[in-house]
């Protein structure tokens, strides 16, 4: 969740309720209305009101780039010519040499078009175009235009951020076709502040990079075609359209029972309780969902959520506002380097890692910013210092993006060029945090408000979360942070957050940048439990409130009366724990207890007056052993010069304190008459008899006390013997455990070495695979069984328009329009476990052969496929070239004046010259495809076939081999044949060129004996 943005947001709604809030007879104060700027010629419609008293204007920021002029023109053509409350601002990043967008907008838009200038007020019913090489911001609804300058953020991001900050839910952003990632960062801000965002469907866009990067950044609500985006804008700008009237006309959030049902449904579905989140935040996010679904009441929205289970997840993701930036509030990071990091790193052992926690880290920018700051502070010592930075968030999608560390090019708004060069690498569609920084950071899904926290932390940075929580949950979270930090730990909060709810837990280090240090405080208040929030209820009627107040008054009277009675008439007593430490005094205990000389102590036995100790100890021992009330009577206690008899009752208490069980000790004067040292004995009882009775009682008490001491000592002795035996057994077990731990430690060390080796091997394999994919010039995509992209080559990026952020997405979501459906082809390949090929064409008419090959795992399980696209045009060209070559060969054979035969590797006739056909009186059609042995019986001799096969396999030539043959058409002939081996392509059989001559009547040349001769290489002398 983002840190709250403190900005002066222009109020673009003025409801009739504000007028009703004034007392009768007094006119309501005039509300600021959108009026045309002087000289602008704006329509007077700006001052009109909707039915119901609402007056508003939706400002639409439209972002496009080179290649998106057609989409801009199409969007403008579909706008209404009147009766609209839309105010459009066009921001176009043109290529050098492109004509300005202003002329195109004037030709396409039915609404008035003007160039955006400083001092212009945004008005409904107008289209305004940002000039090239300029940037614009908003002050309320007034535009401030300045030169763009070199470097820095794009004009689109600057304007959209300003639009979100100033107008909030009255802001709309649209990403159309184009190159680059302009506006991707600003659209996240528009969505976070309650606005609505659209992106053109990349599958239909002429240049899909810009909308695809906006989608990957997580700032888009709707992905639609240009026509559908225009229709939604027309609907939203219609004068009768209202945005969630429940928010201004319905019951308040605090007592609405429907809202309680929605919270309970959220809690049951996603496991997160939002009842302690600030209601204004929830109100804005619920308004967004209701606006997106065109719902006008909270009850209708609850019905919609119950009917569409997917909407509860969408609402949950909307409540988790995933917006943050790199180095937000640079002064805070400078203060960390000044006040915090020097303290953390001073005399720090090398084996003691710096541990940092970022709860509510969203997509990880804050985590990586802290990691970069630490590396910059450590400089040369970075390799010697261990750093662990933990980023947690409720959103699993945000955590996955944080782990990848890939961000759109718009991050240059917040990251300096030097940091970009040092800590980032450029990837397709943006930048990725380099490996050395990512290795310091660990990301995990975690609910900081309920789950156990991390421990022994040096720094906690919570600048994305607390501002959305109510004070009770803020207090709970601060206690969690106090528990998680080391005694020397620090806490960094956002600019709108404070520790005012728990000032005793943290001290102030830097008030301006909200840096605090942990104070020593007891952790007793820390508890992982959190009471369930009370559900809002309807206001009680007046009579019930009066009875409730009367009931509270009677409770107060009763409490005061009980206090008086307890003070004046209840017996004195104390509450002690198991160690006999007094934890509470009740009534006047002075006659029975007094402080002992020496060090101050609240031990009961040390404070007992003279004569009270024996009876007191005996009563407490009896109560502890039986766990029932124990009573001792007529214990003689000396109070100065006087003696008094005291009764003692000891009551075990059922309630336990953290330090153990407690007992209530009650003192009261005995019913026996007091004996004063100097008084006369009572009548009827001689002084001596009374003293004997008293001495006997004291003797019995002493015996009982001594017996209890003896029993206690015997029990203690037995326990000591048992404990000694137990200690021996434990010592033996510890020795065995120590040996097992040594063995386990050695095993873990071995496994760690193996894992390290495996990681190195995997790293090399991954680098090799990356290099291979980068060097292959064939469009190739690797997908899993669910068609999610794993890897792809650079050629696939050019063909399909893929980006690095598309890894993990389904290829069906990114393929260009016009491709055949890939899913059934991949399914066929996976089912048959064989390669499948299909002829396909792209939308430009280029032909490809799409080849899908299953990719088996090491266990011969198929979990994906490799898809490649081979140019069909190249295959057709090759086929035409082959056909042409064959035609040329046929033409050559037509004009040759010698009888030639061309044989393939199986000695079948491919073609023959006309001279051969004329000489042996046979047609070419009768020869093609026949084995040479089937031409005539004269050719069907094993000797000739063997000679020819030797030429094929031994790379030799057959020169002037003569033989007699009787041919059916020409009779007996003496034939001379010469055979030459023709080299074929790899994997194919060679061919033979056979020269046949009629040597009938010609004598043999003795100088050239027939037979096999080694073949001469081309170019040999």
C-alpha cells in the first residue's frame, strides 16, 4: 500500500446535500465551479449541474507514442460532439519527422481542439494537446506548461502523476498503441488514487509495447479495443451518469450492516480482516469497484460479489494498493546514511548480518532502495558485510513481481542515471535489478498485523502500511515492531505516520524524516492475539439510551458504597504470590505487619510482627499443600508493650499471575480477651492458668510448624535424590545428542557443498541456455503444459512482440491477431508425445511452418513444449530452386550429343539424354524410375550391377567397361560404359552419371584397359 499523498485536491463535485447542511434562512456558501478561462471561448456548459445537484468533470489523460496515431484518431472520432463532461488531454511521443498531433486531432475530433498552454483551465467538452518538447502539471484544474528538458521522466508520467494527485477519482488514464513505456508509472498513481485506467488490447494494437508495459506495471483496470474504450468514456462522461451515489447519499460506513457483511465475506474468503482499516480508504476503493461495474448502491454491490466469486478477489487486490516508487522521499534515505547506518555498522562483527524488514513492501521498490543505499554506504566493505533484507506483503502477485525485480523504463523518474548503470541491467521492456542486489533481498507473503513477526532486526521500514490502519491497529503494529527490533534497532515511518499512540516504546532520532529508536520497555503488553472487532450496530432509541445511562449511574453508586464498606469494615489482609512477595495490601495491616530494618523488602515473613511468624507460616503451608482455606486462631502478637490475639485465614486464589499462583492472607482480632502486660487477670481465671493455656497453644503451634519443616525437608531430600538421578540421565542423553548433532552438522555441511556445486552448475547451464537462445535466429518459445511462457528467443520477440515481463503469462494473451489457435496444436503434441507441424500465416500474409515439439523431463514426463516458426516462404523458394535445377539438368540432357544415363543411389534411372533414347530406340517415359537391370535383358547381369555399386560405395570411377549384350530392339551390341559418382547432400545417397557408347566393330584400346580406376578430384592435374 502506498504512502498517503498530501496534496490539495480540487473538489469537482458539489452535491445538493451541502446546501441542505446550512440552517434555514441562510444561503449556502458558493462552491467553486469549473468556469472557462478568459478568452478561451469555452462553452457555458461548465456551470451546469446534473440531476441531483452534482456538478463534475472527468479529466482523461490519453497517452500514445510513435505508431499510435491511428488509435488516437479512432478514439477521437468516436467521441460525442456535445453533452459530455469529458475533458481530454492528449500526450503523444512522436518520432522525429512525424507531423504534429494537433493537426490530426483537429481533423478527427468532433469536440473543439486546442493546444495546451500555461494558465489554461481544464474544461468539459474540450480536447487539448500537449505540445512536443513540453511537459505539463496541474494546480487544481489549472495547467502549468514548461519545457521538457533533457533526460528525466517522460511528460506522460509527469502529467498523470499530477492528475492523480490533484483530481483523484475524477481522473481517467488511457494507454494507446505506441513504442516504449510512457505513462506506465503515472497510471499506477491514477489507479491508486481512485481513478479508472484503460489500455488498448496489445493483440489488436499496431505497436503493442506501450499498452503492454502499462499492463505489466499493474496500473490498468480494463484491457479493451479502441472502440470499447471510447464507448466506456462516452458512458462515463454522460451528464446523467453518477459515480456510486451510495457514497454521498447512503448510510454512514460506521453503522451500515451491509458493509459488515462485506467485511465478513472478505475475511472468510481471503483470510484478511479489514475492519480495522481506515474507513475513508475502504470507501474510495469500494467506490472504484462499484464505478467499474456500473453499480449504484452498496447492497447491489454485495449481491454482485456474492454472485461473482471472482469479484471478491478483485476487490481484495484493489484494497491492497500496490503503488510505491524507488527512493520515495530521498531525504529519508540520506538521513538513514547519516543517523542509522553508521550506528548499525560500528564495530559490527563480520558474521553478524544486518537484518532489515519492510512490511507492506508492495512490488519491492522500497526493499531494493534500502539494499542500494546499504551497498552505497558500505562501498568497498560490501563484500565483507552480511545483509538480509526481508520484504513482506499480503499480495502474492506483488511479491512475485518483487522477486523478479523487473520494472518498466519509467523507473528513471526516481532512479538516477548513475544508479541505473550500477544496480540495474536493461532487459526487454524495461530494467531489472541486478543479481548482486536481488541476492540480498528475500520476499514472502505475510500479514504484519496478525502473523508472528521476524525477530532480531536492526531496522524496520514501514512507510507503506500504517497510514491505512485505525489507531487501535497502529498501536498493535507498533508493539509488534518494538518486539521484533533489537535493543539498538531503528524504526523508519512514512511522512504522515507517527508513534503518538505508544510514545514510551520509541525515542526520536530524526523528527523530520520519522526515524525512531527502540526504548527499553517491558514486552508484557505484546501479544499475538487481537480482539475481534465489534460489528457496527444501529443507533439505540432515546429511551434505551436513558435506561443505559441510569444503569451506568447505579453501577457507580454501588461501586462507591462497596469501597466505603471495604475500607472501614472489611478485615485487613494481603495478596502474596508463591514466593511470599506481597503484591497487594488490603485494609489497615499495620497491627500485623511492619517493614523490617535493612534493605527494603515486601516479603511477608520479613514484615510479620513478633509472634506472628510461626502461625502465619503454618497456615500458608497448610493452604499450599491442601489447596483449600487454612485457619490458625489465637496467635499471640506483640504490638509495642501490648499483646493481642490474632486469627489468620489463608485462601488460595484461582486466578494466576505470570509469576505463579497467589494467596489471600486475612488478619482479624481473635474473640479471646486481650492480655496486656500490666493488666489484671480476668475474674474467674487465675493468671497462672491463662499463661499455661497460652503456652500449651504455642507449644502445639511450634510442634506443628517444626513437623511441617521436617516433612518439607524430607520431601525436598527425596526430590533432590530424584533430581540427581534425572540429571545423570539427562547428561547421558545430552552427550548422545551432542554426538548426533556433530554428525548432523557434518552431513549438513556436505549437503551444503553439494548444493553449492549444483547451483554453480545450474548457473553455468542457465548462462549457456541464455546465450544459445540469444544466438538462435529462429522464432522459438518454450511453454509449460498450461501454455505459460518460460523462455523465448530474440527472433520470437520480433515476431510476436514479446517482452521480458511476459515470462509467466499465457502465450494466448500475447500472440498477434491472425495466428491459428495454438492451444489445440500444443495439446495434440503433448497427447501424442510427437512433433506436430502446421502451415500458418501472420496478418501480413507471410507464411510460416509452426512446429510444436514436446519437451520431456529427465523422468520422461512431458511438462511443456517448444514452439518454433519456420519461414514457409524460404521452403517454397528452396522447392522452386530445386525444380529449376532439375529443369536445367533436363535441358542440359536434351542438348547433350552423347548417350548419358543419370542413376540414383538405388540404381534407378532418373533421366536420360535424347541421344541414348534414339540409339537404343526407347522413349524417356519408359525409362524413368526403372532399375537399370530392367531396361533390357542385356543389362540384367550381376557383373554390371556389382561394378556400378562399387563405384557408389568406393568413390571410384568405372572407365570404358565393355561387354556384349543382346538388346531386344537393336540386336547384339558391344557396349562401353563409364560411371562417375556424384556427391549428394548429407543424409542422402550419392548418384551415378553413366556414359553408354556403342563399340560394335571397334577394337579395344589396349592402352586403356577396362576396369575400376580411382576417381580424380576436381582441379587435379
